C-alpha cells in the first residue's frame, strides 16, 4: 500500500513538473491596444437674458406728470450667466429720441436721450448704478468702472443672484421749460454683456 501511495505521489509530482515546464516554454503574446482620442471644447458663455417685456411706455398727460416726472420701478429684469469675468453696460442707441408721430407743430421735436434715466438694483437690493443716471449714446458700465479686472466673476443668476440678477427702474422728467413738441417718441435702450478684458 505504501508503494501505491509513493507511485501516486510520483505521478502527481511528474504531472506538476510537466505542467510547469510547458508553461515555461509557452509563447507570451504582447498586449493589443486600441486608442480613442477624446476632445473637449470649452466654449466661453456670455448669456444676457431679458426676462420682462421689452416695451416700456410713459404717458405724460397732466401738468404734474411733466413737472414731477414718472418713475417705472422694476420694469426690466436682466439675468446673467457666464463662464468668464464680465461687465454689463447700458446706453441709448441714439443721442436723441425718434419722433414717430407728431401731435402738434409747436415746440421742438429734438428730445435728447438724457431725458431717460435708469437706476439698476442687483439681486441683493443694492444699487448697482448709483441713483438715477441719464442715458447717452455712450456705454455706461453698470457694475463697476471700465478697466481690466474690474468685472464680476463667472457664475449664474441661479447660483449667485446677488451679482448676476438686476432690476431696472426708469424715470423721465420732461419739465415744462423744454417745450417739447407733443407727439409719440421712441428710444432703444441697449444692454450689453461683455467679457471683462
């Protein structure tokens, strides 16, 4: 019996040696590789959204409205989304209002854009543009001075509403001294979102 166990042990050792020897002589194949090129195009985002009606109308039909003026609060709402630092500007498209219809021939039909004044309030309720400011056909920086590095950081009105959300108040005081011609006038106001360079 002992001899049978020794023979079985010898056979196991011989099979094990044969298996190890065959592995040592086996050919090792190299790895096979394929490559996939992945590209990422990070586009800069500057998105200014006007969230309110783009038409604002003032009607002056009483002496007190001419003398005291009319204020339209929170009429325009602007929302900014950006991946880069930015500046927000406002300006009148032209130096004068366009007369679309004359109701009288008395008075002057040249009405300067400076008659329209704006006040801009940010998401925190702070004045982004101090008090009411008359508009000209030159850009006015709403959130700082026009210099490199003074812009607002990247972000969204959804995540940082204090610095990316604005409400605009408008004021017009025609006065009686200017004697503007009665009529219907129009003026485009331009809001521009630009990368702060």
